[in-house]
């Protein structure tokens, strides 16, 4: 455990009305008292106004909150300085702290100290990073729940089941000569099967969450001049792609991120699929085909003024095994009878839109939301998990399945108990009960400085 004192800005390094400087460690109060005019009146958890001075020269008027250990975020003595957000002032205060022996914190060091002091487990610490980096409402809400222990509670419940089963099996070891059975083979099999099932369920919830946190890839496809780029601009609410009546304007992929129905969506505008007129256009069309193949969802844009033509039919064949939405564009200028004829020729329901006028956008978002909730089962009950957690759950399942085979084969209880202990420790790694320093270093260095 490090016993030095650290400091860092807890706000972004930009000009702002207010900036926050966080200090944590045993010398926090002493260091700040060296230059804060009202240091003698500092009381735990009470905001105090005063000035910071160096050699009687005013640096800034500030508000300071003092936290006495262990009643702080880090579990250590901690102070937060609220100063004006000019970065010149922030750096002057940091320089004063450095002269008092306080060093600059490393990325994630405040949260790491909170974890090492037992203020939170590893799933809760990781959730803090996820809150900061979240790119959708769903991700923020899920990370907040994990910061308050939602994932830890599920893991703890699994470990309690293992401890109970292990205790029953180990109790039989001491009375093996008396032929006393604390748990029958059938009951042990049943409990281990249930354990396997619950770990698999948790793994699936974590995989769903990991997938959703990366965003849903949606490819906008269609032949040239049907309004793909206009649709992209409409969904982004900005002019991101060039819109022109000249065919083949989009020759490369345009990728942008937007939030739809609470989820992050990666929108990809592709080159119009048609007969290429030059090498660059051919490469762009090849990229379009590849993106249709890999996309989670395809928005097929059709021209309501022309009806279905051969190029459209080729695209419809290409997406027949994909999750696709069919959008009939140019509703504002197309003949309604022609739109209805086109809609009847499509393999699924169509949504009429005008990318130019902005009509139909809400219907598109609503339809996408339904696909999201069908694609990501129980997404509201999912967890945001990284590769570390998913690996540990996969490892726990493998051990549990091996343990189940040992029980069925009637192997000695000592061997079965050893496997159960291994599962328990593997799940303990998720919450950080037994985690090597190099793993902790890898986790916390991904945090921003000041958190």
C-alpha cells in the first residue's frame, strides 16, 4: 500500500468557470494548510471559503472540502479544492502542492486506492471508468447500477452457492468411515447443474452488454441517388455527407455515431451499388457489399419516384438473410400509387420517408428500437463487461462442467472440493478478492488522471 500523497485535477484541462483539484494521502491536510488562509477552520465534510496565497501573493479565492479518513472516496485523508477554471490558476495550485511533497497522481490512482482500502470492489471500480467513457444512455444507466453493486451481488450469490455445496461435500470427508452422507450424489449433481446454468446466464448477460456497449453497426445501402447520404445527415441532424444529384458522390464509407432508443449506433453510409464507371467507384462498391455482409442491421433505401428496378432487386437478394428495414424515400414528391406498388414488392414492411423534409424519421427510430430489443435479449438486465470478466466466467464454466463430471463419475469428495474451490477463486477474481498487481495495473491505467 502506497503511503505517499497524490494530487490531480478532477476536471478537464479546459477553460471553465470552476475547476476541481483532488488531493489524497496522509499529508493532504498538512500540505494544503501551508498555503490556505483558513486552514485552522477546516472541518470534515464542510465547505470552507478562503484564499490560496504564496508569499502573501494571492493565487485565487477557493472553496475547500476536507474529508477525514476513512470517510472519503479513497478511504484516505482527502481534500478537494474548488478554484476558478483558468488553467494558469490550476497549475499554480498544483505547483504549490508539489513544493509540499505532493506528487501528481497516475491515471486511475484515486480509484485504485479506494479499491485497495476496501471502499469498493473491482466491478464497482471498473464501472466508474465505464460511466466516464459511456456513449449511450443505456451504458450510463447500466454502469451506474454496477457502481452500486449490481454485478457484485450476482457474483456473491454464486459464490455463496459454491461455499454451501463445498461445505456439504467436505463435511462428508470427516465421516467417510462412518458412511454418513451430508449430501446425496443426486443432490450434488442437481446443485452443480444449477450452478453451471446460472454462470452461463451471467456470461450471456455480460456478452449482451459488451456487444451493446460497442454499438450496433447499421449500414445504409441502396443504389446511387436514392437518398442514402440525405438519410445519414437527417439521422445525425447535421450535414456530414455531401448530397448531390450527381450519381456516385459517395465513393468511400462514411461512419458516424449517434444514439437511437438509448443505444449507441454506428451508422455507415456506403457507395451506391451500381455498375462502376472507374476503379475508385468499383472499390467503393466492393466496400458497400462487405459492409452489408457484416452489418447487424441494413437500412435499404429505395426511390419512391422510380419504383423497383433491377439494381434494387439485386440489393434485396443480398439482404434476404439480414435484419433489414426497407425505407421508401422521396415521399414528398413521389406518386402515392407508385409507392404502394413498390411496398407490395418488398419482402417486408416498408416505411415511407422524406430524407429531404425529415418525415418518417421517428418511425425509423421506433422500428430500429424494436429490432434492438429483439436482437439483444434482456438488454436492461445486461452487464457491461470487458474481456477480463468474460474470460473469468468462461473459465468458471469449464471448471464447473468438469466438476459436474467428477460428481457423476463418483470421484472422491476431496477432488470435487478442490474444483469447487477453484470456481470460487475464479469468481473472486471478478470482484478483485484475489487479483495480481499486474492485472490491477492494466485495469486502472485505462482511467483518466484525476479519477
